[in-house]
């Protein structure tokens, strides 16, 4: 019985010591989730509703301007998914409203030359929304081509860096 008491007497401070050591990493993870700046690597697939289809990859910067608002400038390289196709550098920006893990936003991306007959101007309006948890974001985007009633639909996965 004396050995059991001695074990408990030594175990209690050891548990307290271990838990106090785990506090700092847990606190750091919490602060990381609320950082004012985040960086994502986006991988996506654009133009799901018609041809040509595009594979996209590029970085995105998330600037949190408050609890629910963020500004997200990004740049993507668009690769046509058929061989011999063209490659485009497409910058853009989006303002997002966050509600817990969900977000919705609007912005614009640079018009690519393939849309010259269906879109005016340098930029094309964009609406997107999605779900974010931990370092991963999944989103869907709609780009509106303003000369016609057509749109471009895309899906995206963002991996936090």
C-alpha cells in the first residue's frame, strides 16, 4: 500500500509538469489560427462547365482585416489540360466574409485571351465561397463573362503554408 501512495505522490507532480509543458504548443497553435496574415498554395480546376478546361496552381495571401473580413490577393498559373495548349498568368483579388469555418466573397481576376470574344475589359468579376478548416480550404468560384450570359465554374483546394 505504501508503494501505491508513493507512486501517486510522484505521479501527480509529473502529470502537472507534463501538462504545463504542453500548454505552450497548444497556445501557439491557437494563435497561429488567428494570425493576421496567411499564405496558401492553391491547386484548382477551372471551366468545369465547358471547353477548354484549365488546371491552376499558385500562391494566395490572406490579409485578415478583422474578425470576419479578409482581403486575398492571388496569382495563378493556368495550364490548358489538353496537350499543346497555352499557359496564362492570372492575378486576382477577393474580399471574403468569414462565418466560422465558412466564407463567401467577391472580387476579380485578369481576363485571359481565350475569353476575348465573351468578356470586355481587363478584369472578370468573380464570386466564390467555401469551407476552411485547419490549414486546408476548399472553395468553388464563378467567373462572369460580361459580354455573354456564360460563366466559368471552378473548384479549388488551398493548402496553408
